[in-house]
């Protein structure tokens, strides 16, 4: 079987390079690190996420007979090389920051140490998995910071980029502080709380809106959030008031209404007034539709009486910047530090560590160092896999989420703002600068 | 087994609505249509793509015992409803425009006609699949139009949003006119031509750049495209010239070099000069790095001597607008046309057809009509599935790609430009306007 998310989900050049490594007997240990070169314009920090899926991938990566056969037949590779892939497994080491860790430009969040063929072949999928969840968690965290104390739920599955993007965006946004998601499979796989109401089609399929509300309430007596904007939002709210007494007599409380179109602040105020004057003060107002951190901030700034938000598309596609300038770069081969010097893409060589130093409980500065320095502070990069096996089971997602919230609390206030802040200080150690100079001297003379 | 891309890859509200349909005995036929409400600011047209994956999904959708069990245990659904899903299959009809069809705002590209529970439950995945490929094909077509006659290859897998996004972006960009992709699995599954060279890590892992080039050439004597910007682009080009004679004596021709950083136009000119004066006039120059349609246009406008381009991240995340304002809306239930009137989101009711009218071989205007009108022109929406079965095998991807190219040729010149053009005329028929008014009258009085 040729799997859509198997070992062939890689760039062709990984395999062409592997054939040459094979031909030349290049089997030494390589060290690659994943980092982001530059933060997007409207991000003051990033949140690391996706390590769990990377480790799952590395633990289980293999090649099927059909995939081997395809490689042998595709006309690009020699048989002796293809045969050498038959028992491909990842047997290397991984060091990484915990999921949910705040990080900044140039700071590695994952290090792979393995025979070069292994470390090279997994590059594409590692970037593919780490970028997506880091991108989404970082955007989602901004939504959480924009609406403190509010219920925020991921509604983005339908406009995410394919199945995996939808599923992993639900996970990443939950880590960042969303309370849940509409994506059922994320609830089934990871016990992420699920939220959902009804669609306009449900109202339209009924002869009357009031009839649709009543059918839904009787079918879901303990959880009937009502969508009220299919035809006329305020008329919808009045239908709810008219129905509420009747339902209450049967023991059914409508918990909330949802508004999904128009001027959300204006509608929310009118709906709130209709509900309150109709004796429905306990029914909450939930809003959705083209929301992101900026819209959340605006709605709260004008005092819109909205209790919760469904945030979808713009969050889980990270719509203002849907990618990270990230890379997985060779830092060492056969015991020697390596460095790329391409313009605008130069890297710090060798194995690195990040130390986070705090003052009064607030993050003060980071030190980017070699792995044999101890400048003080918390060392963020820790061993997670040795010889292809995880060192410990993954922490529960709920714990990752709690740890993330604590980290957001410790960010300097300027970084927590939606507006661009001066860059958080990341100090490159003298020893690392000297190492870079030494590598340059060696490779320039080569 | 709970599948990551199975029936639970849906929004919770689909299932809550289904329980109510079940409770109320609402089993009549529903008609849903998928369309884009509004084109993104920098798109003069869209290219429909993703139908193949939608049909695959509808033909094979079912629920596993473990998924049923999870639904029964999750505390939200009654047993009689969950039991009713056990033999869930899609038995409805699909009418759609062919993949690769140019389309505009408000024009349906897919219609589902099925019992309402079926048509509703598949909504999330249908949008998820159609949006992604339509988004990517539409962006990729702009790249193709910006660089006519040039080799353009998808390099975006690593920064696409997950596995499925990477795979399907390779497919969508190929439909739009890209010549191939770096994503190996897309070659293995669909025979899309594969392209790939080497990474900077390959050069860095060697003691010298020249040594890396020679190793690669001997390992890939018929296809050794060389990446020359790891340390110093022009020095890299000189290494190629020095090596070319030696390789030629062994029957190895270097087909191309790749530049991936810095000022691509400037480097390309210098590299071209070094190659030409070194007797390597037949070696082509390939460029990559942060490219999109605008950068392609700039590079060609300044006459950069570049023969081919690797276009990744910005194309396959559709970075300037990574989502479509698309919807899958109920248009008819139990034989009666339906319409949503939410502000800014009103829809045209009933089953619709799009007729495309040409003048001198160039698209002139579209007519959006009911399905019982014949205003002349080509009817774009055709039957593709009946009672859950496809009416014909899918056309080969190569044919879809050729048809797409012919459609791009027939677009008015202003729409083919990268700059925003006046909207292509889509005329709503009088009969459709009357139908909308009739629905409004009926639902207002309800």
C-alpha cells in the first residue's frame, strides 16, 4: 500500500540525497535543529506545538513493500539503494522544548541527532507537522489574550487546509487556551471538549424558525443553543423569548443563542435587551463569523454583551500570515559543527540550548548558547527520545494547556499585546559566536 | 478504529441536527449547493478543484463500530439515534462542474441531492476538500499566467498545513498548470512529474562544496541539478564550471543549477555569465525561495535569466488570502426552494445552473439560472453521481490539466492579469430573481 501520509510524504530531494549518502558511505551522525528564522510581523512570540505528532511519526516510520516497489520502478534510483531502505527505521535521538513553550526567532525547538540518512529523510514531515501546530497555537494564543475570561471555541474545521490541518488545528488551539472545538474527531481522539449548535440549513429545512427551535430543544433538552440569524436576528430572539416559557414548563432551559452575521456588537446589544426584557436574562449570547483576535478586541472594546465566541477560518489558517519562516538545518556532521551562510539565511552552528531567565516571575531574556554552557535560567531543550524510543509518555493535553496558560501569564505585558512590541531579547553567547567564526574559517578555506 | 479522516471529521452540529431530523422523522430530500460568496481581493477568477476527492469520500463514507461506540458513550446522543447511523452510507446524487473549470462568485460548483441526514452530515468534509484544492489551484493559475512558458514546480509540501494539504496542493497546482512537484507521494499516487535537487545540508555535510557536487553527479549521472548558494553563489557557479569538463569526459552533463537565496535576478545574471563564459551555456538556471506570482512577474520583467522556478509556501498556502468565503447551503427541502437571508450572506434559492457564453472564443458572460432555463451557452453543471455511484470514471489528471489550460486561454485578457479587473459579468436570470422573491414572501409570512 502506498500511504498518503507515509514515508513517501517527503520531498524528492531527500531521496536523491540519500542515494548519494549511500553511494559515498556517509553514515555518520548528523545533528539537525528546527527553528524559526524570523517572527511574522504581527507575532510578538510563538507557541511550540506538534512535538507529539513528530514523535508518533518517528516511532512508527517505515516503508511498505509497495512503496519500495514504486521507488524501484520510478526510474530515478538504483536497486542497491532502494533495497537499503527496506528496513528503514528511525533509531536516533530527539531533544525538544515542551509543547506549549513560548519561543522566539533563532531558538531551536527541536533537535534530531541520528545517522544522516535517517535525519535527512524525515525533514519534510517534521517541518510539515511542527509548522502547522506552532502556527495555529501562536495565532490562537493571540485570540485568547484578546478576550480574557471569555469562552472561545474552534469552529474552523471546514476551512482548514484538509483533514489533518483541521484535526491538528483543533489540538493546537486547545493547547493555546481555546476551551474546545467543533471537530468531533478531536473530541473522540483527545477528549477535547466539543461545542456545536445548529446550522442555518436546519432552520431553513423547517417551515418556521420557531418550529425549528422547538424541535431542536425537545431533541436536545439539556443543550439547545439556538442559531437566531437565519432570517432576522431580532425576530429570532423574540421567537426564543416566546418559546422559553413553554420549554421551561417542560424542564428545558435554552442555555444560549448564537449570532453569525451582520454587525455582531449591535445585534448582541439588541438581542441582549430582548432576552432580558423577556425574562430570559440567563440565556447567554454566543457570536461567530469572520472573527480573529482583532475583531475580538474590537467587540470587547465597545462593550458588546457577548459571552462566547466561535473562532474559525482566520485563526486556524493563521490568515494574516499562514506560514512561518522556519527551517530544519544541519548543525553538525561527523562531530564537526556546520553552518549555512546563504544571504539572509545564515544559521548558528552546532548543538544549541536556550536558557530563559526571569525577573519577578516575568520572562526577562533568553540566552542562546552551545550545549556546554550554564548561564543560569531554565534550560528549555530537554531529551525526549533516545535510540528511536520516547523517554516518557506524553503529558496529558490538559496539562500542556495549563502550562501554556502559565507561560502566557509570565510574558512581559508588551509581548502580550496584539500590537507589535520591541523584540524580546535573545542573547547569543560569546562561545556560540566564536563557534560560528571558527566554522566560517574552516569552510572558507575548504 | 476511530479514523482521523473518517466520518467523525465533521462539526458537532451536523450530528446534533441529525438527531433532531431523526426525532422529527425529517427524511425528505435536501438539495445543497457549494459556492463562493465573494472572490478574494486579488483573484479575478477561481479554478474548481477537489471534486475527485469529494466523490471518493462520498462513495466510501461509513462509520466504524468504534466510532459508533464513541458516539453512544459521549453523553450527547440517544441510543436510538446512534443506532440509526450504523449503516450510514451516501446514496444521493451529485452534479458538479468539471475539475479545472473557471468560475466566479455565487456560481455553484457542486450540488448534492440526498436525504437530508446524508446531505447534512457530509457538509464539513465537502467544504474542507473543495475549498483547499480550489484555493490552491486558483493561486497556482496566477503563477502560471505570470510566467508563461517557464518551468514551474511545486516545492511547498513542508510548509503546507499538514499531510493532506501538501499532497492535495501538489495535485491542485498540477491541474492549474505547474509541471510537477517535489512531493514524492503525489508522483506515486497520480503520476505527477517529480522534481528535486539537493538541500543545503547535503553541501554542508561534505568537507567541500566541489566535492559535494561531484559526489552527487556520480550518484545521479542523468539528473544532477546542483544547489549553488550554500556559501557563496558565484563561487558555487565557478565550482560547477571547473567540474563540468571533468564530468563531461565521463559522460555526465549537469542540466541545471539552483539558486535559493539573495537577490535572485542579480545572482542569476552573474551565474549565467559565469556559466556562459565557462563553456557551460547549456546549463540552465533554476530559482526558488519566497516566490509567488508577483515575484515571478518582477523577475521576468527585469529580464532575469531564469529558466525555471520552484514555487512553494506562498502558493500552496495561498498566502495572501488563505481561505475562500465559501459555503454549502440548503437550496431546497422536500421539493420547496429555501433561502437564507442573513445579512451579507443571502443566497439564491433552488437548484441552479450556470451557462457560459463566449464571443470569438473568449468568455463573454455567465448566466446564473434555475435548472429549467436554456439561455444558450455551455451548461457547466453536469451529473457526476447517481444514487451514491459515479456515472463515469474520473478523467486522467493530465486531461484535466489540459482542459484547464484551454480555459485560461479563453479568459478575457483583463482577468488573466495579476491586477484586479472589473468583475466578470454573472447575470442572474429573471426567473431566479422571481423564485427568490417567492421564497421570501413564503418565509416572511411563516
